[in-house]
């Protein structure tokens, strides 16, 4: 049940929207899927983002700028139509169901960061940036946005900035035993290659105890080398996700499944590069 005195606001500027959400009990409304999982009676105001014109996807200087009000379906369609944003498009095409993908917005999903998120792992793996406004405009990496706690503050997300790199090889995986249940974890692996030499690597998992983890030690093991079976075995020594048991799966089962999945995905990348 919603508060009987619920108010709707329809700001036409970002600055006004930011001022409105600074009030207690007032939150942003984009796709609306998050509200179903909140204590709705505590919400006294909804700030609709429709007039802010943030449902865009555009390119500039090899960077994709995705407005916060763009939906998962918008990104998936743009990726297919323009043969770009392939890693992000693939990840989001696996998320939820078609009706929900038509509603879930990029900005809302990033700010909410549900445990089952298909969005966060590829964004961090792609070294994506985020532009926010909390009275002032700020651009920061998605990883810093989460790790430094900015995600918990009151602000408006304007857009996500994703670099496009033709040298990127990647894999994403939504791991669930049943198609329509929440995934146990999501994995995103990316490699930047130059003549088969790994110049950079970013391995990310979400759904773990710490919400997300980047395996930096494993990344460092393979940088400057050629991906091979032996190198993958060496790299896997530093893949150490930590999970929490739940009523369905033990932490040890999740850990084993994640390790096997990451090794399989790296093996696929090695075969692709042969």
C-alpha cells in the first residue's frame, strides 16, 4: 500500500529533480520496478524522470553514452541494430523477462544494485564511468561509485559512459539452475589483446558476500602473456569468491560453481584466440 498522501512530481530539469529527492521520503521514479520491493508506505513523493529526456543512447569519441532512463531492452536493441555494446547487450538480454526488461532502467538498476544484477559485473569489467548530480556534476568509475559508498547517497544518475574497444574479448554468464529464477551469480570477463598478448584484464563477479568482487590478483597474473591452458590454471589459483549460504544452496556449492564457470569461460576465450 502506498501512502494516501502520495505526491507526484514532474520536473523538467535535473537540478529541480535533485532538490526534490533531497526531501525525506521522496524518491525517483523511472521504470517503477524497484518500488515493488520497498516499504511503499514510507514513500511520500515520487519524482518522475520522463521530462528529463534521459532515455538516450549516443556515441561520441568511441564512448557510448547511455542515459539513465534507457531501459534494458533499449540497450539490447541498440546493441543488435548497431553491432556495438556487445558485452553489455549480451548481459542485459539474459536479465529478468521481456516485460521487465522493457521497464527496468539503467540508472534505477545501477542505483538499486540488487543481488541478482546482470548490469554491474559487465559495467565494472568494461571500466564504465557514471555521471551523477547531487547538486554538483561528478563523473567517476562505476567501481568507485560502489566501493566508495556514493551509491548509498542521494543523487540523480544522468548517464553511464561505456568505452568501445575493438581489441576487447569478453564473456558474460548468468548462472541459474532454472531460467526464470534469480541467478546465483553473474560473471563478466574482459581481455584487451594486442597480437595475442593480454594488455589488460578485468574479472568481475556479483552475487557474492561482498555484493561484487574483482579478481585483481588473477588479472595481474595473465597481463603481458598469451592466454593458454597453463596460464589459466595459474590464474585460477587467485579466483576466490566468497558466498553466503541460503535455503537453496550452500556457500561451498556456489563457490565451486563459480570457479568452474570462470575457468570454462577463460578456456572458451583461449580457444577463440587460437
